[in-house]
C-alpha cells in the first residue's frame, strides 16, 4: 500500500525549460561566435556542464578553440543536423513534459524543502547521457528519448539492446530527472555490502519515486513492461523463496549482484518472462512494507539507514 499523497497546495514551483539546442543549432557561420558567447553568458552553469562534462572539451586550455569545435562538430555537422531535425519534430512542444517536471518538483520540494531546484535545459549530443546535472543546471538529452524504434539507435544495437531501448521514451524523462536529483542522497552499500543491501538501496530509490511521482505507473518508475510487472506480482512468492533459500541475500559476490540487479532481458535462473533486475523489484516491495509499518520514519531517515538486514526484519516482508 502506498502512502497518501501530501497536500502540496502551498508549494509553488515554476518550471520553464530552456531549449539550449535550438539556440545553438540555429547559429550560422556569421553568428556562431556571438551565439556561443551569449549562451555562455546567459546560462553559465549549463554551458559548462554541456561543453566540459557532456562533450568533454578541455577546460583552461588556451590552445583549444571551443567556438570552432562546436561549429564544426555540432552546428554544421550533417549527422547532428539530421538528428536535430528529428528531435525538433518530436519535441516541438514540451508543455506536457514541463508540467510533469513541475508536479514532480513540487513533491520533491515538500520532502526536501531546503534543496534548490536546478534550471532545466534540453540539448542534443552524440548519445552521451539521458540526463546530466551539476549544482544549478539539469540537462535532458532529447535524442535519448526518441522511442525504441528511432532509426539512429540501430547503429548502437550492440550496446543498446531492446530491453534498454524500451526506456528511451518520452515517458521516461521525468523519471530519470527525479532519479538524478536523489542519486547522491542514498548511500551506496559498496563492495562490502550484500546483495540484500543493494536490493534495499535500489528499493529506497523506487520508494522515493513513489512519493515524488505519485501518479506515475509503477512499470514506468522501474522501467518494466506491464507484462513483466504482472509476472513479478504473480511470482512474488517463488521469487522470494529463491533469494531467501539460496543464501543469495547475503552474497557479496559482484557476479551475483550483476546477475540479479543488472540490466538484462530476463533474470538469471528465472524464466524468459521474468524481467532483468527482478531483485530490484523485490527490494522495492521490502521498502514499501517497511515504510508502511514505520510511519514515523522520514524519507531522510530511510535513506540514512544502511543496515539492509535490519530493514528486512523490521519490514516483516513475507509474500506468502
């Protein structure tokens, strides 16, 4: 059972997405230097994120010409221009995405009132990140949300299998943004942590998404198809018996963690119908049970509790 949505009527968040790629890509041989200067002056945080982190151009190198590099490899490059046209065709209007982000940011502010929300930007790049962030700016790489059948993805077939491309959709933008905002708030178990610890860590992230995206389908939050979600629910007892009965929960093996937490078409030792990362789904259910029983615990306190076994015991999780 999910917690009741809090009253957020007193919280006012205004999201206006800056279309960085439109300004940059519409420059020409006469204007590109002044356009780049203007972007750098008006949006310094995102400019630095885009140029130095996303595109990995060197900083403080007087011999490196950022203007000419952007002109050659972005503004006048035929591949990037075709990509830009495809992106603009699909994302000419982003008011729906803007509204989704605004709602999510409102709930985020309820739970983290002292946090400063980043300015949101869109950009295109040679398929680097779905979302990039620094202290004050957050960028959405729109060409990473073109739908699983986007022709350009076929050239990356070896590294982008279908089970990953399923989450390259418009619906995934706000989920990835909210994940990125919480990424540094949830302590990782590290190499000495058990599989259970990592399951709990992943479950915390998904529970947080329950709170900041209360109207989002569970399947979208975790990145499963509805059929995969149904499989998890229908086979929850057997899945839990598998993990609890094989002593897998206390394994510190990196190989075991990759098998049961890593992206894959299905989960190791489970039927083809199973989703990859089924252990993540189980961790989510444990956290939901835990928070249902520990109603006085705040989200911050949940994040800070790193003892996975303690959480499991206090959750009384038992799907039978």
